[in-house]
């Protein structure tokens, strides 16, 4: 049985950390491997390390568990580096949403597209490139598995500016699968989907019944006509117009569109998020204190694909992953080669192999091409720490409808993010 070293950067994140633990400790295929947990928050790291030891014991997963706040100390010998880091997540993200709104920009989440997506990019890419520069020095053969947003822009930056093998992973395609199954009144597990596009802007090119292979698009079109009109109105408008069902929800899709706010512009629920994290922290501490049992969901798959990539590559299993964010280079032939796209992939000992579904329908490709230029320019602004390029990225973004507003947003949010913006090349 092959073994490896998995370095999990950002392991102190309780929400994503628990999801990753569910999959790591739910397999025996990694027994004997080393799991090294890394986080700069020593309190969170200590809590999650204790949880990892408990799960390792309860499941018999057989890991050697290490923990450190020093990323460089963790990386030597790594085969895989799992990343979920974020810079001051809720404080800065909330400003990314509220400042543009103050200047009249109507948008949705402010995370992966629009002005918020730009500033997520500006502050996140320098940190990600720091990690991969360390990998190039200390574990150059390791694979970087990214869960941090903005996924498309991070993978685009790594494809262009690093030689480290990388993939971004997101469960968005399964959200679209669930929604399509719901509309059709079918169990989700009996609906197979094949999608391609951009992260959070992927399109279901095929929807088929798992048991028979029957094309389910005719049924979806029939059932959707009379389904509750309040359910995913923006998604369904795009479905009517472009002929394929997009993923993964109105708020995520809306980040990329001038009219995206028509699907809702309330933004992310930061209060509920913070409350959830407090509750989760309390549950973990109660489990560690022995006053509560481990909840049953801890022993169930999370729905993420990170461990499938690791085991597929480590054991040469040719694991099929429904959606991976990769540097394009022809996987979607009618989108730019120097772009990060989301397509099915196969992971085995030879690497990560995109499964091309061919060219996208013409209208969809042109819609995505508008966003491609925005993402490319935002990445260049981040790696060069260029305020001039950042303004250009805002002024070509379809979400931005005022040059005067763009300049005010840039001035205000540049100062807020200035501690994290720096030239990377």
C-alpha cells in the first residue's frame, strides 16, 4: 500500500476542516500516511488537531498526525498540499460587498466576480503564490489542491506563474445536479450530469438517468415550465435563453452578470455564518471534552473531492472527478487557453487529466468569454500589485456600470487591502 504526506494548510478552519476530516478519516486507503495540519491560529490548530487524533482513533484510519504553525517546516516530503486559507474572511468580504453597494453597484455575493472578486484576488493571490514558491523549493513534485476562493483566478495565476501541479475543487456542480433533480422530481443519485465552463459558471451539457443513460433534458424542460417560479429565477432565465442549465445558484452566477442582482442582491449572510461557526466550535469542544458523542455525519462523506484526487493519484486508480478547476490549454477549445476552466477530470499516477466535452455552445462560450477577460486582467493586477490594472479590470467587468463609482471603490478598498497587496513576480 502506497503512503504519502498530506499537508493541510488552513486546517484550523472548523467548517471546511470538518468536511475534509470526514473524507480523510472515512478511508483506509491512506493508512500509514502522514497528515500534517498547518494554521497560523494556534488555538484553532490545537482544537482541530485534537479532533483529528480522536477521529483517527475512532475510525482506525491509521494516520501519523503532525501539527505546526510553520508552513515551511511542514512542506518537506509532502506529496499533496491541501489549501483552504483565506485572508480576514468575513471582515474584508463584508467590505467587498458593502463598499460597492454604497457607490451604486448592484451585485450579489462580492466574492468571485464583480468588485468584490477583484479584491479577493488582490489579497489572496500573493499569499497563495508564497505557498507554491515554498513548494517549488521544498516539495516540487507535490500536488496543490485548492479550495480557497476565488478558485478560477487562483488556478489561472498558478497555471501562468508556477510549475507546481494544481487543481481547484468545488462542489458547485452537485448543487446544480440537486436542483435539476428537484425540478424533475427524481432522486439526485439517479441523475448523472456532465458540466463544463468556469467555476460557479459551469453549464450542464448532459443530464442523464443513471440507470438507463436516458437523456433527461426533455423531462427537465417539461417539468421546469410549471415549477415554482420563485425557485432560482436567474438560473432558469439563463436556461431558457441559452438552452443548458447553469450551475450552481443564482447568487454565484449573479456575480458575473450585469443583471445578476435580479436573482437577489442581499449578499452573504455573515451573521448566520458567524453564528454557525460559534455553534460548531461549541460542538467540537463538547466532543473533545467527552460530554457529547461524535455526531453521525462525521462518519459520512462530505461531498468534496479532495481525497478522491489524492487516492486516485497515489494508487493509480484513475479516479473520475465530476468537476475540477484546471488551466485550460484546450480542454474547452472555444475559450482562451490561458484561462482556468472547470471540467471533469481523471486523477491517476500520471497526473490530473482533463476530460474535454468539446466546444461549448456558441452563446454560452461568448458569455463566458466576457468574464474570461475580467479574470485574466484581475490576475495581472494582483501579481503586479498594479492599481492601474485593477481599475482596468473594474472597467471591463459587466457588473460595474459607472466609471466614477469604479474609481471610488478602487480608492477605498485598495487602502483597506493594502497590507496584503504586493508584487509577486
